[in-house]
C-alpha cells in the first residue's frame, strides 16, 4: 500500500512540476510576445530644459545646448518631421511602426507608463526627447482605469450618449460640442489620441456594435462623424475614425471576408468616411479587422493609399485595430502606418524585412514620417501639463442636454408631457438599472449612472413606493445576478439581470394609487458578439406580458401607460406598439440618462430627436438579413492573439468566414422604400409636443451647387426644434437606384410659438452621382431630379423639380 501511495505521490509531483514549468514557460511567452519587446532604450541622465537661442525659447529635447530644426516650433510640422526623420537609425524608425504592447491597456505597474487603461501607445525616442504618445478608447467618452494603486485620487471620465443617440439629434453643432467635452477630458488626463468616432454603417439591426455607429445612412453618418472629429480635435487631441471599412458584424470579425460590389462599397460604406476626411481631416483612421473582397483592409493598398489618400486627400496616419491583419510587412507597404498594440512577432517581421530589403526604407520612411508628424502635433510636444482634473460637472450637463435632444418620441396619445405632480409606478428592471452605454471598448468607466427612478425623483415626481419596494426585494433575492461585470468580463459575460414580474395584486394596487405607469425595456450589446432575434430583437415573453398586463390594468383604472426604451439598437415594435399610450425611445444616454428622460417626460425639454435608421416590422424585412449571422456566436479572442488559419474554400462557412453583401446599395430605408415595404417607424421619424409648418421651398442652381431654402414656423403652443430633411429622386432614371436618398439636413434653433426661421442647405451637384461599375468612376445622369423636403423618408411635404445638365462631373 505504501509503495502504491508513494508512486501516486511521485506521479502527482511530476504532473505538478510539469504544470509549473508550463505556467512559467507560458508566462514567459506571453510576456515576451505581448509586453516586453522592441528597441531597448536608455533614459538620458539629464532632464529636458528650456533654453534660448537668439532670443527664441525652446525645449532642448536632445540636450545638446543648440537649436535643431525639429525643436523649432516656428517651423512647419512637416519640416520638423523631415529633420527628425534624418536623425533616426533604421531600427529606430522600425520601432515607431508598432506600439509597445499591452502594458498600458492592462494597467501594468511600470514607471514609464503614465495612463493606466489607455489602449495603446506610440513608442518614444528617448535620446532625442520624443515622448510616448497615448491612444485610448472611445466613442462614448474616454476609457481609462479609474483607480490607481499609487493614488488616492480617482480618474473617472464622463459617459456621454452613445453615437446612435447623438445621430438622432441631427444637430451637428450639438455633436461638435459633445466632441469638445470628450476631447477636453482626453487632454486633461494626458491622452493624445481618442479612438473615436465609429463611422460604420448600421447594415443590420443585429450588429453588436451598432450603438457605436451613427446611422444606416452614409451622409448622416459622415456629417455626425465630422462634427465629432472637429470637436475633439479642437483641443489639440487626435481622433481615430473607425473601422475602415465594412466592419458590420462582430461574428468572426478577425477573418470575415466582405464580398461586395464596388458600387455598394463606394456609395454606402466608404461614403461616410469620405465625408469625415474631407470635412475634418482627422489625425488618424483605424483600419478594420475584416477583409474586403479577399484582402484584409489593413493590407489593402487600394483602400489605404489609392482611395483614402490619393482620391480623398487624407493627410494623417492609419492605425490597425488591435491585433488586426495577418502580415505586418504587407500592412506597412499598403499604407497602414502603425500596428497596435504591437507584438514581438510584428517587431521581428518588420526588423528582418527592413534588414533584408523586402520592406523598403522608402516605405518605412513614409509611415515613420506620418507618425512623427502626429507626435510633433500633439500637446506632449508643447510640454502641456495635464491636470488629471477635467470639469466633470460641466461635462455631465452637456451629457444631459445632448441626451434629451437625441431621444425620439415614437408615440404620444395625449399623455405627454406630464404635469409634474403625478405619482408614477415603475415597471421593468431598467427603470431602476438604467443602461448608460454599450459594452467593450465603447464603454466608459464613469463615476455614476442616474437611473430613471432617480431622474424622475430629481424632477419632482413621486414614485409609487409599492412597486419600488417590490423591485428592491427582487434585487435582494437575486443579488448575484445584479452584480455588473466590468471591463473585459462585460464583453464575455453581458449584464442581464432577471426581469421582475409584478403580481396581479401589485398591479391593481399600483393602478389604484399611481397616476401613470412606465414600463422600461432595456437592451445592451457590444464588442465581441452580435445580437440575436429571439429575446433580443424580439421582446421576451415576459416583456410582452408585462406591457400588456400593465397597459390593461392601468387603462381599466382610467390611467395611462408609457413605455421607455433604454436601448443601444433597434428592436421589434410593430406587434405591441398599440398597447401603451406613449413610447419614448431613450436610447442609452450616458451617465445622465435618467435625468434626460425626466426632462422629456416633464416637458422641460420638447423632444426633437429623429430616427437615424428604420424600425422594421420584421427582422427578415431587412434585405441584409439574408446574409447576416443570426446565431450570435461570440468571437474568439485567441484569434486576435494567434491569428486565424486560412480555410479551404470548400470549408468556409457563409456569414462567418465570408459575408455576401448581396443587397448592394439597398441598405435601410433605401431598401424599404424601393420595395414598398411597410415599416414600424421610418427613417427620420420623430414626434414633438408642438407643430411646425414648412413654407415654400426655393432652389437656386448652378453647375456645381443646389442652394435650397425653406422657412419653418412653430405653429404650436410649445417652444421646440424641428429637423428638415432633403432627399433627391430621379423618376425617369435609366440606372438601378434607390427611390430617394438623403442629400442634406438641418435643424432649427429653439423656436418659440409663432416664430419662424429660414433654413439654408447646399447640395453639391456631384452628390447626385452614382458609381458606374462600367466606367469604374462616378457618373451623373443628366435630366430632371426631384428634391423632396420633409420630416422623414415617408413624410415629405414639399417637392420641386430641378434640372441637372452635365453628363458627368468630377467627384
């Protein structure tokens, strides 16, 4: 028996020893592959000081006591970058082309890292005094680690409204103001580039990251994105417009091949990025994970050089999405300048290729030059002393104001606005657990989130204590399910607390004692996984029963029932929208969401949001649903770290390994209007508490511009804002084209009852062009176009024919 026991113990020790050695080897591999690699640099002994030369003060970056061209802020950044480039060895140039790994992102303790939680960095050049540059998420506000081991201070950032809500404002000035606040927080926390905005098209409602994106329409996406870029970059902080291009699903995102026509690519998926580049010239563009027609976007010279730079005039640098692409050398050759977050594999490949000459020094110089220009243009080079103390209270006010303007009133049968003295019975978990924003890199580490219950109390409403007490009991009884996962865990373990089902007795009691009921529907999604139809796009059986039971019980008592939708994306509404008396699409309004909803419900703010996408009757009504992954399969993060093995053609799975964009240009309302399909709510739709009247439309034309003027009058009794939408159509077209397409939009200022304003909009004639597959160029049909003006794609009050005479224009 002793021999057997000794043998077993010996085997166990051997196994434990092997496991221990394996852990050591694995830890060493991970550390060397993802954390410790690249050019070894020594920190100079002396500090950088400010000195003078011929009366000019400058930072002596290389500590040699004399003024070098790259140190001279009087010179152009291009000239300074050229001088700096000549001072770098080939190895130093190559070292610039990749980030320094995951240290910053995972908040590793490192004295050289100033900003824990920043997604990535650009390597410093210590001997020349060139600082490390920080890149951080994200599209709804800065994402960094809010607490640090060495500090009692907190580093929370503001959770601003999601991009979809901001697009629902149709207000470029408002979005630019939000961008200014976002950029200020990045500046004051020492971040140099904010990885935002997201400009992908909402091709299908099930995309998990739709909340990061603006619209199903490229023109609306483009101008919203440009406003955000201009706002952020007004602080001297860069942006990274993402994900370039056709990154419209999370499923198999690291290898999915988008199979698409050139026309659809140009007119729908590239167009928004084109507008952003031309209207704002962002510091960086982020290439996407996916392939387009067989080539990774980060390795496509056609996309990154021929189109982005040569056609559109983009002047900044291109950065990969994190671990994106498969061939570091091909990425640099294509025009993808910076590889993030950087790995040992990439460093080794670039270094070997540069030494062997398979990666030319000319290509290395091109990318290094772009990176140096960004560094020289950053606040780091001005020796800016960031405060770590942005004005979070001011930014919370901006969040609240922008959130209320982007909320969309979908239905209102003489119930809103409320008087302000009502007692409200709340139903639905999200009434008490309001969702500020989506998950993943689009999430923000904010200090608080105002729930709907808190917002209503802050606005002076009283809350029915019985329903609130019942929910608190429910939360206590399910305490583990109400623990919110944070960070990476939130991407792999979505927060879905169990729904609260009120008893019949509680419903009757609430209907007897409260004046109105609110049922809140909540949905969340994010990076790493697409949504599904059952119990996500469609309501759960519990949610359907809840809306019906609350509506019927309150209606029997002569009371009203409202539904508030706290969502990041589209859900089905057609089957139940007749039940409640009002429906408010609140989206995810950031940390002040509950207060913003209360502002709308109380009438403090008149709703003026309009849908930036279509709400269909059925998911299958979207043409893209025929070619979209429907099972919500989570991504494998090991695919990012170790790559995806290329499959044989016969083994590839549709909508995972490849996705055919067979709907072409017919995305969103372009499809629904062309196919004459009924929708639940059309693109551009949204109600107000007041009424507006449009005066006659006037159009003046020349060879290049259509100038459009419309007078808008508030004919109701409440101050409000209205959105004017201009569409074009060509009834006698000889080309397969949408029935109508958005060409311009504008929003009125706040109009008092009886007041009017004149909206002036411009449509370049070139924007009436279509992409000719035959000519591989933009082409313009001569003849009569109809300009239609209204408040949604299906509510067009005014129309006017215009003659366009040119056969073709340069685009």
